[in-house]
C-alpha cells in the first residue's frame, strides 16, 4: 500500500528544501529566499501550536498582500490547519460574520482588518487570539514580531491526514450571506497538482500577483512556490507599475481579470516599455471584450490563457490555452468560450431534470473534478443542492460544442461579476431593503466599459416615506464591499414581472439606458 501523504504540507516541503537558496518572493521592498520563508513560517507555526492550533483548526488570514501573508499561509499549511482567507476589501460587517461563522480561534491580521478582528474578539466568540502586524498589543492581541521571536526555525511535529479540513473559503450566497466552501487536504493537494499542470508555471518563471491573495492569486502563489519560481507580490494593481516590473525585472507571468488587462493595454499604448519577457497572461473571472483581446494579442503576442472555475472547484474546471487564442476566421469563435475541461475534470450540460443536453443546447454546467469541495460549512441543504451524485452543479448556464469547448451564457444563481469580483444580487438587495424609503428593489448587472459589469439597483420607493438616494449609498458603504455597492440607482414606478410572477431582470437590463 502506498502511504505517501496527500496533503499540502507534503507537496510544499520538497520544494522548500530543493530551492532553499533561490529567491522566492519579493514583497514590501524585500527579497525572501525559500529558506527564509521556511524559517519564518516555522516560527509562526510554533506560535500557533502554543495557541492551540492543530490539524483542521480554523485560522483566519485577514491580511493585505504582503510578505506576512505568504509566511502566514505557509505556517497554516505546515500545521494542516483550516485556512479561512478574508480579503481586505470586505466590509467590517462581512468580515465579522465570516469570523463567527467559520469558528476561527486565531486571526492573523494586517491593519486593514484589525478592527473587525477586535470586534469579534471582544464579543466572546470562538476567536481567542489575534496576531497583528503593525498594531499595538492588548488583551488577546499578540504582535507579529513577538509571535515569531525566539521560536524554533524547524517545523513543528504535527500529524496531518488527507481528510483534515485545509481551507474554508467564503463565497457569496443566494441567502444574502456568504457560504463557507470546505476543502480537505486531499482535494487541495490534487488541486495544487492541477494548477502545476494547467498553469504551465516553470521553475524560471517570474510572476507578478497584484490581485488579492485570499482569492485565486493565492492558489497561483502556492503553485509558483512548488515550482521554484520567483513571485512579486504587489499590494494592489497599478498598470504602470506592472509594466515597469516587466521592463525592469523580466516578469514573465501575470494573473489578471479583464478590467486589469484593459488598463494595462491603455498604459502600454503610450509606448516605451519592453515587454519581451512576458510569456503568459492568465485571466478569468469575467468575460473579456473580443476587441480588447485582439488588441492584446497584437501588442503582447500569443501569451493569453483563460481559466474557468469556482471556489467549489478552484480555478481549473476548463482552460483555454495560448494556442486557442487565435483570431483567424476558422477558429475565432473559440475566443467566446472558456476552453475545454482540464486534465482532472469532466463537464456536462444538463436540463432541469439533470438529463444531458445535446451538443450546442444550453443548460446548467455541471462538473466532476478530483478537487471538488466537501461541502458548505454548516449548510447541509445548500450542499445537497449543489453536490448531486458526485457532480458539482455550478449554477452557470452554457453549452458545449462538438469539440467540448464550453460557452457560458448566463448565471443561474443571479451573480454579477464586476471587475473580476463576484457579486450576488440577493446580498445587495437585502442591504438596500434595510433603508427607509425603499419599497421594492431589484439588483442587476449591466455592461460597463471598464468593470465588465456594474451593479445597478432599481428601486420602487415606499409610498409613505420619501427615498433619499444618498442614504441608500451611505447604508451600502457600511454593509457592503466597494465592488458590491450599486454604481447607479434608478427609481421606477414598478418592477417588471415574468409570466411566473418573478421580477423580470432581463427586462430591467434591457431598459438600462447606458452610462452616457
């Protein structure tokens, strides 16, 4: 019997030893070698053990893109703990909900999220300790430097099983609250192997990651580390800085959403940049404009690669490789697709009864992968609805062509993708309904030249109370992340209904006059 441990720690350990003297990460103006990351992660792991963290223990990472995030990610991985990643664009209300729902016992924070962590710490929830970067110590708060000081630089001895929970990552939900997507060590290890295959990241790669590490970029960071590559971690996206990094440091690999690509193209058009080192621009999370993609191919060459996945099956359900990004008339239609199923994935299109649809016929996209989630945290009914007979029901509507290229048409679960970030209409609607003066509300995504889609709220005012649009915006600022807030508010006399009595959101989108 083969007893090789199929978990993240085992996959990462060999790479950290093999590439010990290589530069691994450049962040905050400092270059870290693989051995330096390893030692810092081991020290933090020992501190976490003293705080009661073991395999499957939920630990929240509430951190901006930084070297500390990388160290924290590796420390949690070494213990087989359950990482709960929260990006720093979440509102305090959202962050507090996730901390409580996940039952995290320790939170590692940078200043952008310390207030949410302190609020939950003071509320006597499961959270017992906050390890804070750049914040003063207090009851229950331990400074990052002191957490690492004097700890052993060798890895703690902790038993990890492939069945241990390795991550609980939160995604939007149709109930208005995010759902915790649970992945066990075995699935995470297989997903990491899938990333090694599908990303084609090489040992001599120089990646630049500027989107939040708690999302897809974090999977790419781990992939790069197992490959022996060098990763530049940026706190946020700036097109000029990206081009400077390509020009000055020979960056070869980018990960972007289409909005970022558009801004990169606009900046590159001004000229003066050497981008000959660029081999790959991996993109996903939203449809890309065919015109801008053609512009990108003309400027950067055949470097584009598209991914399609979900938190429930991270990143690689399908892939459209570089060689499929061609504009000749015989194959140009493939650019409207998101590629073919990946090596560890099967895709079907099914009707409302779960029966296979013929080629070219639209239906719900369902997938079976080696790395599908175990289920939703403490939500058995939602799990049963999404996972059926071994298949993940994605909630996306699409069709397959004769060569198994997948074309997405709409999102069954009523989700908007704005700037590459998922926005669930029901969550925004629930927040807007709380405002005095709102009678009815329907939220839709409408095409936007920069964000791909933008959130628009159609509101029927309450007949008894005047509606103040600024009050709606102010309330949303306190309840929702910036990318979830309505970019426009339209007051209407009534919401259009379908023949089944439901709000006709297609009619609302069609009625939108545009951005002028």
